[in-house]
C-alpha cells in the first residue's frame, strides 16, 4: 500500500509538470499575456500621458499561432493611454510580436521592449534613450531594442513630424535618405500641385537608401496606379541609391515637370552604420527640415518634358545622359517653401468629435442606434494635410465612440486630398444593409441624391447596389458615386474605395489583406489576386533562418500592394522592384518574380510566376454591376481565399514557369536587366556550387550553397553522398565536391583533419564584397527577417553584396508575470485539481511519509 501511495504522488507531480510544459496557447491566452504585459509597462514607465507615450510594434500583421495579432494591439490600447498617431506599426509580418514603449520624461526618454513568447513574454530593462545618451547607454539601447527601433524612437523624442514617423514604420528605420526625400517631395508637391483630374504624379527611383517609400505616402504614387499609359512608380538601378525622378504630368497637354535629385553631398552619411555617430547625424538633419530643408537635397535637373521624353524615361529608367540633354524650363522651383506640416492637435481632435456628432444625429433620425466600437470609419484622416496633420481627428472619433483600431480605415491618399469621414453601421444580418453617412471637413453631411430624394444615411451594401446598367441597383451606384467621388487625380476612385472597403469589412476580410487595401491597394479583384500570389510564394519558397523575400513586379498592377504587405517588402529596404509596365512581351501572362535570398549562402532561389486566366474565369462568377471588381473581390474573400472551398482550384491558375538558383552576381544581373522576365527565361545555370566545410571536435560538417548534393571520400577513389556530419577517429584527409540541381560540378577539394582539433574556419568562405565596389549606406536592421539593405546600391556595373540581417535578440530580462514556457492558466488549474484529488485520496499521515520518500521532486512555477 505504501508503494502504491508513493506512486500516486509521483504520478500526480509528473502529470502536473507534463501539463504545465505541454500547454497550448490560445487567443484568450494572448489576451491575458498582452494585458499583463501592458500592466507591467504601465507600472514600470508610469505611462499616463498619451502625448508623451509612443508605441512601436509588429502587432497586427505579425503572427501568433499563425493568426494576425490586431486584437493584441487593441488590448494594449485599452490598457494604456495612447494616441492613434503615436502607434507605429512596423511592416514586419514575418517577425515575432513585439511591443516597444517609449516615454518622454523631463527632457529625457526611456524605453522597454517586450517580446511575446508562446505562452508568456520577456522584456528588456528600462533603457535611457534620451538626447544625452552616452556611448555606453547607446550600446545598451541598440543591443536591446535594435538600432532601427532606437532610431525611430530617438527621432520621435527629437520632435520628428508624425507623417515621417509613419513612413519610417513602413520602411523600418529613419536615415538620411528618408529625411532628405521628405524635404524634396514636400517642396515638389507644393510647387506642382494636382489641380485637376488630368494631373498626376509619377516616380522613378533607384531602389534602396531609405528614400523610395516617401512618394508612395505623400503623392500616393504606388506601383499599382496609372494615368493613361503610365504607371506611377518605377524602380531602377544606379550607383547612387538616393537618385530620384519626380514627374508632375498633365494628360491633356501631354507635358510635365521633371525634378531629378539626389541627397546633398554634405548631408550624406558615409561613416559606420548603426552607431551613435549615425544617430546623431540623422537627428541633426531633422533640425534642417525646419531651418533649411533645401540644403538636404541636390537638384540635378529641372526640366519640362513631353510625351516622347516621358516614354523614353519610363522605358530606360534614370538615363543621366538623356536627362542632361533635356531643355531647362523657363521657371525655377521655389525652394523657400517650408516642409513641416501644421499640427494643431486640439482643433483636429474636435473636428473628429464633431463628425461623430453629425453622424449620430443622422443615424438617430434614420431610426438607427448611435455609433459603437463595432462600427466602421473610413477616412482620409492620417493622410490628408489640407488642414495640417489630421491624425488627431481619429483620436476624436475613437474617444467619442470607443471604435476598435481594426475598424479604423485610415485610407492612403495624397496629402492634397480634403479631409472626410464615412461612418458605416455594422450589419445586423448577413447581406444586411450597410448604412453609411458621409461627413466633410466642416462636419457637414453630404447626402446621396437618389430619385430626387436626399438621403443623409444610405445603404451602400453590395446587395443594394447590385444590378446591370438601367437597373435600380445600378442607378443607386451612380448616386453614391456622385456623392462620394473625388477624382484628383483620376485614379483616386474615392467612391470605389469607400464602397468596396465597407463591403469587404462587412464580410470579415483578413486583417493583413485589409492593411493592403487601405495602404494604397485598389480593393478589387487585382488586390485579392496579390493576396493569393503572396500566399503561394510563402508555400513555394518557405523561409528558414535569416532568409527573406525579394519581389520584382512585372507586370505591376493592383496585386503589388498585397504582395508588399504580406511578404513585408519595401523599395526603401531594397526588397521590392518593378519595371512599372502593364505587361512584358517576353511572357504576357507573367505575374512577377519572387526570390528567396539566403544571406548565409549568398545565393537566392528565383521563381517566375505564370498565370492561366482561363482557370480563374471558369470558376469566377461574371457580373456587370457598376462596381464590378468589388463583387469579384467579395467572391475571392468568401470563396477563393486561402482556407476557402475554391482555393485549391484557384491555385491551379498559378504556376512556376521557371525556377533557378542565382549567385550574387547573377542576382544583380537580373535586377539590372531591362526585362527581368526575359533574362530569367533565357538564364542558363553554368555556375558550380560552393561547398563550405567546418571542423569541430574531430567532426566534419559540410554545406552546399544551393540545391544539390555533396560527395566525399577518405581515400580519393571511393565516394559516398554526404548526409550527416563525419565523425573521425584519427587524423584523415577528406576529399569532397558538390553537384547542383543543374548538374554543375564543383572541383574536388581536400582538407586534412587532425583528431580533436579546435573549430576551423570554413574552407570555402562566403564570397566577400570586392574592394572595388562603391561605398553605400546600409540601412541598419533588427530582425532575422529584415530585408537586405545592401541592395540599396544596385549598379549596372559594380554592385555590393547583400548584407546578412541580424537575428532578433530575445529580451534579456524575463517578465515577473511570465509563466513557464507553455504554461497556461488552464494548465495551472488542472495541476491544482490533480494535486487536491490525490491528497484527498491518501490519508494525511501516509501522505507525509510518501512525500518524505520522494526524491528530486521538481518545483512547478
């Protein structure tokens, strides 16, 4: 009996430990984890003032248990006073979920970074990141937070404009390139505003350097919009990653203004990156935005161009000789214009509250309830700057309604777009009405005029607007268009965005797709195709270790924004490229080129994606509604997105036309090619693989830098395939070679291995960057999936090697609230039940005796 009782005790303890260590985290676990984390941050930093609190986070697009984490972000917002403008979401969907809190305090600043684990969290120490940081403090801050986060936080502390910080969050850092582009773009826009629907902006950039994403935000110049025959964004490759061409174009006269510029020589930082010196340099540049913004950039050419010249530039990119031959315009650009926006927080906050009051009155008069947290706001606030910075208007809305962050659709628009709000009530039944009200910047309602009647509240649901030309639904669609439209530029399609976004919200579109839809992507069938392509890329080219994605958009259309969002790409980071054309003659059905780059092996796997439209049209329902592509997008979301019933059929429409392994040199040749699709179709792999050999403790480890096989021999004649490390019992000479998937054979090499040696260096090290290559600014980075910054300087001649992103460092100070890894509150409850049941089963005296005989009993946290 005694032994039985002892076994019961052992069983209970072991069961408790097993449950504790094998617990499975759930959404409720994440809510509890995040709430506890927010409480800890609140207590540690005393976060009380939303004006002086900043949050930099990957939450939202970053995954936890394979799901996006927008609810975790909402939990933090509910627990800690935060302004909408002071929440910076990083474009890092492949990174861990992290929250970095920064607080300004008495001319100083402090930060803590939290990393969400499987069932808990870890944090850094409280770090001083104030303007008087010492070298030692900087080293600690950079190591714990990562240089990128430190750079953004320091810029915020120094008073950087909020619209710059939002771009920095997408790009991933702040550097001289971003600051310079901020000044150049603001002055260009003010010199050449869009005044009619025939005007448009177009941009040609040299990818990398931190400057390329700026016009996407301020000019709404993205690689998926066009005017006439021209797209709005094209990336090209030169020795200078900070070269840019901005074009103002008038489709009627077929003439335009061209500004060709780069960073000023005195401004460009050429020292070691990721240092306190670089940080201070960039903070000094921020002061020039208010005192002398023109000094930041250098005008290389200002010209008036015609249609033929525009076409030549779009086909060739930054052709310096051709640009220099263009005639100089009569006028000059006014460079005395200030670039920093007005930020009247209180006025815009009240503007948002006033809009809510007007909307609630309209809803009440229509017999509907006032706005709640579950309803939707679609707005130009956050991008419109006609009244200055407009982020505060969103705070006014959320404070008045409690509206959830995931229901705030701050729609990317050009800065010249007027401020407006569209409030939409959550439907109470499937396919139910979507009652909406449009409020302008003065708090006035814009009614929908239908059949001679003005409606302050109108049903904009797909069901109500459905119908061919001449039907009631089609006529209602035209009425909505007349009220919601804004057509400067022509591709703004404001009414389409509002109606399509509202309907996709109503059926629960995925959060990361929503970010693409409001972040510049036209929310129709093209954007949904991009979401599908991104998902396929992740399955075709899964990431491991420090690998990351690069994408070349050929052709460029609405799919681009979804691909950039889901894969975490950015032109400024050197991971997104496009020729800016609507098709390629080499393969008209091409959908682009995806590359999985492996910095540890200095090679990349490239795939050319092909598309069979017939497969799509065979399963996609036809429609002739006014908002045609919206209905296709709704079909994708409900029926053909990943996990939906038709997804397996839709996948068959996409295939890999060709896949190759690229060396560093071949990779840059692809980027520099006039038509990357043609280059890849004609590519022949003739480069033998490289074998890396490392010896440690008399064991030989081998690796090949691409797909292939390694063979080795101990006598030079009998060969066998390398599959596992080779353990040696005595000194030996190992002969080896490799063969890649294309049949290219590396030369036989040898290494003599003495027994019990210290670790050796690889016998075939990663190819170093040639000394003849140009110096470039490499953007600092913080994560294992951060994109390659070495691509910032891509040249037709000499190009630097991609640099290896640094892995994420787990926080060094465990949270006092963190449970043991894998432990959940349910697990703890089960542990308690098991122990209590066991104690009730055994008599008290026997229990004590049994416990005294239990040896090495582990303690559960």
